[in-house]
C-alpha cells in the first residue's frame, strides 16, 4: 500500500510540472515537426494546442528517465518495457506508463483518483531548450543516484531510563529488517554482541573452593559437613563470566516472514586438561554454548504473529523471570531462582489487543530435551556421571519433556523510558526412567540380604525391570516496571527440579514403605547399605534413591512371598518450592540526573530468594534406609540476600558492587555442620564481589 501511494505521488508530481518541461522535451527531439516544438509560452499557443489538446499530460524526458529508472531498479518494470515507454511519442508516454503500472496491479484508477487530479499549472517563462538523452536500462538507477542521506545520531534521551527487567524470552516479535547489521554475508545480516567481565570475589566461607556460590553440600564422608579448622575463607579473581554472541537475520522475499537467529557462548566451562596447560589450567576455562537457535515468524495479520523456534534457548519454565545480580555464573540457583537453557522445539504466537495500555498476549508450548538429574555420587564419574546426572534417565523415558508459558504484557506506567509490565505463568512436565538389566541382579545371600533367596525375585522380572518418577513444576511471575522502581517476583512449586537448580540438589527417592525383604545392592559402592541395583545410566545410584525390588506382603520371607507379590519399589520426586523478590531502584532518575551526563547510570537492586524442600519429604520414613542413603539430602533450604549497586560510566562501561549472604540450612533439629570446629544447623557465606563490565 505504501508503495502504491508513493507511485501515485510521483505521478501527480510529474504531471504537475509537465508544462514547464514539455518545451524542453520537444526541442530535444529532432524528429518532431517544427510546430510541435514550440513552447506554449513562447508565442504560439494555438500550434501547441493542436499538437496536444491536454498539455498537462506532457511528460518531460528528465522526469520519465528518473521515474522509469527507479521502477526498473525496484523490479516493477523490465528494461525493455521502460525503453518502449521512453521511445514512444511524448503525448503517449504518460498513458503508457499508467497502463503498464495498472497491468501489473501497482496502481488503479481509484489510486490515481485518491492522489488527486492535477490542476493546470501556471504558464512558466520561456526557457532555453536543453537536450537530454539518457538510455533506460537495468543500470539506470546508477546513472543518477539519489544523494545518500546524512547519517544522524539518535536524539539524546530526554529522561533517565527506568530499570528494565531481564527478559531472555521477550514477548514482542522481531521486526522484519529490524536488525542493524554490523556486516552481511550474502543475504544474512549479523551483529555481534557481548561483554567482557572481570570481578574480584571474597568469600567468608567457601569449602568447595569454587569461584561461584554453591549450596552447602560439601561432604567429607556421608552426612558429615565440615569446613575444617576455619570457616574456609577464599579470594578469587575471574574473567570467565565474559560472554560473546551474535544476532542474525536471514533474507526472505515474503513480506510476512521474518527469519532470525542467535548464537551465544561464554567461558564458564571447566578447565582444560592437557599437558601443556596443567600448571596454568586455572586461567584456561573452556568455551561452551549457551544459546544456538533459529526462529521463523509469520505475520498472519497486523495483530497476530505466529512463530516456530528450533535450537537451544532458555526454558519456558522458570527462565521467564530472572533477577539482576552481578554474579551470573550461579544466578541465584539453589537459592530461589529456577532457570535453564535446553534444546527445544518452540511453538507460539503473539496476539496484540492494543488499547491505551498496548496489551499483548503470548501463549507458547515447547518440546524439550528430556532431562533427569539424579545424584549418582557426590563426586565426578566422568562421562558416565554426566550422562547419569543430566541426560540418560530423561531420554530413557522415551518421550520429550513438555513446557508451556502464557505471558500477558501491558504498559503499566506510561511515563517515558519505562518498559512494559508482564504477568507470566509457566510449567513443565516430564518423566525419568531407570533401566535395570537382569545382569545387575544380586546372586548371593550376602548381597541380597540375610536369609533371602532371590529366585522369586528373578522369576518375577526375568528380563530386568524399570523404575520411573515424574518431573513437574509450576511458576508464576510478575515484572512490574515503573518510573520509580521495578519489581520482579517469582514463585514456583514442583518435584524433581534439580535440572532447573531447585529442590536443594535433590532429584527423587525410592519409597519402600509397606514393602518387606528389599532386594538390591549389586555392585554397591557403599558397604553396609542395601542400595539399588546397577542401572544403565552409568552407576549403582548409590547416593540417590536406588532401584530395588520388594515384597508387598508385610514381614514376608523369600519362601513366603507369593508369586505376584514381588514389586518394583515406587520412585517419587522430591518436592520443592520457593522463589525470589528483586527490586530495582533507578537512583539517577530519582534525583533528575542529566541523561547525557556521567551520573545517569546509578541503579540499586535489592534481592531476597529462597529454595526449600518440604519437611515431610525430609522426614518421610519411606525414604530412609534400604534404597536411600542420601536421598533426600538433609538440606532444608537455601537462602540468599543481596544488594547490588551499578554505576554506568557510559553506554559501554559499567562498574558493579555486590554484597550478599548465601546460607544453607539443614533439616530441623540437625546440627551436622562443623563450622570452624563448632556444630551448626546452618552454613553461611558472606560474599563481596566487585568489577567492571565492558559491553559491546
């Protein structure tokens, strides 16, 4: 529509100035009879009238050349068509041009009528004829290029921006041709981005030795938590939080389709293990992917956008609301912030309701990589441990994980430079499965239990057996930006949320309540514990709930356990709940700082978060003994309180300071911690972090 209006405007302008240029055109054409080359204003209007009864439709050569050149460049007219119009009689050129555009559907009679009928122009003074002869071809646009517009800087902000919440899963769809490309590779436009971050960190207690916060699960021996003779303070300097990525936009001829993508990584992977770097490995972190996806948006109408995304991106569950913390290696995980990044197929839409609040609604569903994260052992098992902890049992369920999100966006505060608000509801549903082959069955009385004969158990499941539990979660979140403050609130509840950094590192446990003569323990690494059978995920599941068999008849012996009463002990997700409150305060805006000055970037964030396991799951008798040694872990909750101050020197340089307290509390009435030689129910780390962030 805009192109049609543009064409009509050009035609109107052309016919309006035609009388002034008619004489120049005629004089330049030696094939014209003498009477028709007379300028109507030069003293022979009668002859001019006889040659052209409608002088307003005489189109000058210069106008035709410019207009036809643009139409050829835009592909509206072929070079041959443009040349045919150019070589026609002067009085026929305009009509031929209109006819050609009408045949192609570019303009209609209604369009020309809407543009307005040209009124007869005043007769200009006589001008000396100036011959113009420019061939129309595919390169006509290059013959007389329009002057390039001067590049202007964007206007400076009139007010300091309010605090913008972190939104890794935005509601607003991408705009076609909206990427300001740093460079192009054929039809693909690309713009790199990222930041370089260096921070110094002092921890008052850090028994794990990490340069990031970690929940209090430091274990010397099972169920003994100790920091040694001191609280174990540590100091770290790190640069591995630095991040680099690139946004892409892929060309497409359809005006309704927008193709975008992103690839992003950081250096927060483990240290490399090679001979030439063993001594210096502490400064040689591995580069690893964070995001890698492509998204296709289809504009079904002005108010409806439908999209598909494939690749690795933030999960719909949890990640829709994140706190703003200086420490990003562990962004509040195990302390009230649930999130992840995972491979997925995402399907969604954006529906614009408009109104004074610019309301939008975005429902999304996703097929996710199936995940499970049981604790094989609290230590490294190499590849087997990685597969067991994060992937194998999810994939063994034979189905994808399902996630969904509904986001409602609106303008809460209409003041300038304030982001819209969002209300978000998200959820996840999955399943994990352990596979026990018959080769893992115990074969002797000592392993299976005193006085037991395993024959009945083997006969009940001769080929082996499986044990499963569900993964589920529900999150509600609010993001409320205003000119005075920005409030982000997140709350969640679910089971087996370890993959999403919830549930105090717990995953699931085996429920042996009501069962007798529990049988398991093949290849057990913990002598004296009748733990689960060895499974295909890489280990005996010694620390988490093991897969075991039992008899559903109380106090039965092997000889008395009837056929059909041998069962697989059910496995259940360890439940969790929690959330956080993050309050952002735009200090510079409060004090009316000059938005172009160096004091425009002061922001303060106050944060509190908590992740907790219900007391019922920690004290449940069915989880104790036999199949469970450390499942669930005796961790009741993780708590975090933090204050973060940012000073933005300019758009690319920010300095951050964060003071925080990370704490892990054990189950009630337990004092298993040994903090500097003293028993305690709670471990705390008072953490100070400071450093610059260079954004590009």
